[in-house]
């Protein structure tokens, strides 16, 4: 399988600050990256899908001005949580895929980022 | 709308026993995935099932897919404590040219020594 990294693995910030999370595909070119959010004891919730070089597609109910996604290259996507508040505290997981490429549709998951907003 | 249902949602069992987790989905799909998640960690891919009748095995875990019944099973044989985790199934879905995975709610498995 392919390897995806996320940075940072955890972050604690004050309310009102912005936090950037990076997702990198290390050994393949990811045409598409996905950002998920997971609350305790729940399944993954897709926040948005980003394709390299184009605007992200956000799921219903996800504020695009709050969760800024940039997918500037085939190996890097970033999620910026702007003006974070305690309710944004969660586990954020990215995944990467080369849709219709050698891995077909399979998504490869990063190790996740634990965000705590005080 | 594609829906994925897992059952049971919680399972506590003794080491050495066998059990099966079920994953039903509501419409046709090309692929079904099984993942494992340990507390505080991300997802680990277990199996990718591509076609009707597919069966894959890794150690004490075996997954199968019946696309006609829209059912996948994850069978645990002679469970050991190390298999304690939450297991998710997910199904490919393409809508309006947008691809995404539809997730089951997860099955929390606790295996007691």
C-alpha cells in the first residue's frame, strides 16, 4: 500500500487562533485527497474532497470559510481551521487516492491529527 | 442514497471463540473495504473486496463479499486479545461524478483474556 503522513499528530491551541494541518502522500501522486472528522465513538464523517489544482468540494453542513482546504500539489493538501473554537476539537484524518490510477479508488489514510481547542 | 449498516455495534467475547461481524449496504457498489481502528489511532486497511464471492484471509480474520445479497462478513476465528479494536466497513459510492466512501457505524470488539 501507499503511505500518507499528517502533521502535526496533535495540536493544542487557544480559542480564536487558526491551525493548519498538512497531509502528504509520500510515495505516490494523489489526485484526490479527502478530509474526515471523527468524534469519539463515532464513525468517520467526510468533510470535503479536494482535487489537485481545483477548489475543494465540501459536504453539506461543513463551513468552507471555517475549514479552508488547499490541494496545491499532487502530494500535499492542507486543512486550515480558522478561528478555532472548543467545538472544533476533534480527530481529523486525511486520506489520499489516485482515483482511476494504479490504486484505482482505494484511499490511503494518514495517522490523524488530534486538535484540542482551549 | 447508499447506506451501510454494521452489526453488532458492540461485541464482547472470550478469547478462543469465533464470531462474525456483518456489513449490509443498500445499493450496488464496486468495492467494499474493511478497516481496523485502535483507540486514538487512524485506520488500518484490512481487506479490499472487489467482486462477488471474494474471500480474503489474514491470520484469524476472514472477509467475504456477496454482492447479490449486498452483504459482507468479517469472521474472527479463535479470537485473541490483540484483535480488540473497532472495525469499520466502507463501500465505494459515485454520485454526480464525485467519489466517496460510505461508512458503517463501526463494531467495537472487546476480547477478554
